[in-house]
């Protein structure tokens, strides 16, 4: 019996739960690094990212970061997470 003969999926998939905003990694992957804080704000500041407190515009988060230059996206993401925190992201209907 091959996998193609199976009628049901091997893993039951749940219903999709909508989440507002984009993952931070998706936003930072659209940029080339190194990058200045002002340039990130100009290019992606209007992007809405997912946070534990709900969706937020990246420009709002960037205002709270004191650093002005980022060598790598990991460095920028570390500073953003220091501002927004970590934890579960609420779904769109919460």
C-alpha cells in the first residue's frame, strides 16, 4: 500500500485561526542588511507586525528603540522583541 492510496491525511489538520499582522521575520526578510533605523522605518514602518499585545505598526515599535544602526536582521529583531516582548500572539477574534 502506498501513500497515494490513503484516503485521509496522515495528520489531522485543525481549522485555520486568523492572526492579524505579519510575523517579524517576514518583514525583516524583505530588507537587506546592514540598515539604519530611519531607513527601516521608511521602507517597512507601515507594516503591521504580530505582538503578544496584538498587532502594532512597526514604526511605533521602532520609536522605542534607542539603537540607530543594525548590522544584521537578528540584531534588529532582538531589539524589537525587547520592546514588544515574547509570548503567545492573540488570534484575530480574541
